[in-house]
C-alpha cells in the first residue's frame, strides 16, 4: 500500500520561509483530495490548505497570502510553500491524500508529520 513521505520541516526565524514536501511512495489511484493539516501544541489538528485535482486551492484564513499549496504530478509530490512565517505557525504539519473510485471505497493517507518551529 502507498505511503506519504514528508520532508522539509525545521527551525526558521519569524518572517522566514520553508517548503514542505510530501511524496507518494507506491501508488494512490484516483486521487480526489489533497491537503495539509497541522497540529500545534495544545491544539486540535486543523486544516491548513486543500487542493482539488482540478487545481482549486483553499486556505485557512490565517495563512492566506502567505502559504501556497501545489502539486507536481510527475514527481508524485505535494508541496506547501510557507512564506512570512509567524510564531503561531509552529506545529507539526501533516500531508493528506484521499483516493478511490467509489464513495464507499475511499482510502485516506497521512504523512508521518514534520515539525515546523518558528522562533527567534
């Protein structure tokens, strides 16, 4: 079965940038949803941004204008470009894919999580 392999997290100063990557190991058939989530200390996991196969992106209000979700189909990789990072962006970030052909046969895939720490 497929796995999502995340990379790109690290320590960055406020105002800095990071790019997270999520590469599919194996195959996910008929991907119908892609997203990035995050979980900050003491908080619930929240949706940061989502991308449809059509290419339409949505963003949580706090990251609009700063984060960009994108996809390289040939590399089977989902990216999260994060600019002008703030301390409140500190969290473990998880990539997410959903695939399947029928509504009763959908499978969800989660990355292992990568730590993003924004601090001076």
